[in-house]
């Protein structure tokens, strides 16, 4: 026959392994074992987070280039269709007027008369966020036409 004795400090002897709960000291010791783990994981993921941010920013630059090319072509076509003299010069000046410096350096503007329309085509090169790291070499075309005002 096995007898168990109960004390205030240890609980019931003989059943200690069955109902042991970690005390405050043990919890502190367990927490100390994982100290800094989150920081190490974050530092390991930081390069991937930065790379994803760069890729997303470059995608935003591509979308903005589409918007700029379309708007520049539209303005150029409207300026060219309304000009009395020097329609091509007015078209090019109108298309280049509002382009930011990063896009205006390599911009190409083609203007001319079509069938009842004055047409403009603007070709912009997508700027790279980190020059020298990689080069996209993507050209975006924007085309627009405006009715001739004869």
C-alpha cells in the first residue's frame, strides 16, 4: 500500500508529475530562452521586405509612365490641332511642357495630320528607381488625336 502525504510546498507527493504546472520562475526561464528570436527573424526577413518594396515601387513607376505618356500625347494633339502656324512645334512643346525631368530627357514626340485628326504619339522610357542595379529598358507609347480646327 502506498501512502501519500500532503505538504504546503510540494502538493501531493507521488502525483507531482501528473499535475505539474510551470511556476513563475519556470515561465521566466522559458521566456528567456526565446529572447531576441523575433529580432533575429525580422532581420532575416528585412532584405526580402526591401526587395518587395523596390519591385512594387518600380511597378508604380511603370503605371505612372503610362499615365504621363497618355496625358502628354493628349495635350500635344490638342495644341497641334488648334495652332494656326507651326502645328508640329506647338504639338511638341505642349507634349513636353508638363513632363517631369526623369521622363522628359528620353521622351520622343511624333506629331502629324491624319484623316480629319491631328495625331500625337509620345514615347517615354520608364525610369529605374536604383540606377545601375538593373535596367528595364521599357518604352511606353501614348497616342492621342484631336479634331482639326480648320
